[in-house]
C-alpha cells in the first residue's frame, strides 16, 4: 500500500451540509479567510422518512447494501466555498478568490483528512489597497494567505 493518498475533491452542494460544517469550529483562520471541517461525508438525498408508528422490516430491499469503496462517503474531500457579495462586490473578484481557494485546497488535498471542508471569506480585501477587481496583486495576496491557511489546517489535522 502506498503512503501517498490520492485526494478526490468533489463539490459540496447541499445547504444542510454547509450549515453543519459552518457550525463546527474553524480549523484555521487568517485575516480574510476561515476553513471549517467535518469528518464525514455529505448527507444523502435519499433519507427515508418513516412514520413514528411504523418500523422498518429487516427484510427490506435496502438492508445490507453498501457503496463500492471508491464511492464511500469518506473517500476524498467535499469542498464548499463561501465568498459573499458583501465582501467581494464584483463578480470578477469573487471568481478570482474562488479559483485561488480551489488551487490552495488542491495543493494541500493529500495532507488533509477526508470529509467536508468549507472555506469562507470572512472580511473583504480593502479596496484602497487593491483597486483593481482582479489584479495580480490581489491574486498573489489571496494565494499567500490561503497557503498560510492550508498550512495551519494541515498542522491542526495532524494533531
């Protein structure tokens, strides 16, 4: 078995998953970003709604069915991004920040534990310092800060 793990990154899409991850304490913070983690897979969309007075039979068709190993809920990372308009008014800025977040997660993915990850923009980058919406200066500043954030998240995960 190889010591290097292949990280599979998938998009986190359900609002209930975002809510639960964001309610967990932040794994790491920087002046502009925070990262949250839950060590579980996303909630399945096929939750059975059973009536309080009924019991599931042990002979039901779905008993004992499991997912293949490569589709197991804890294989890989589910990534959610929160870049609100109130912190990044222009779409070009939000897109730039999302690309930088995905790149930072991809570079640290093999060192991060599997589960749900949400990276959120906590505060806006000052417009007085970053005049252009998608400048190289903003891109480098965000990349550097996200690298620090991911290093802190990896260090905390190893504890």
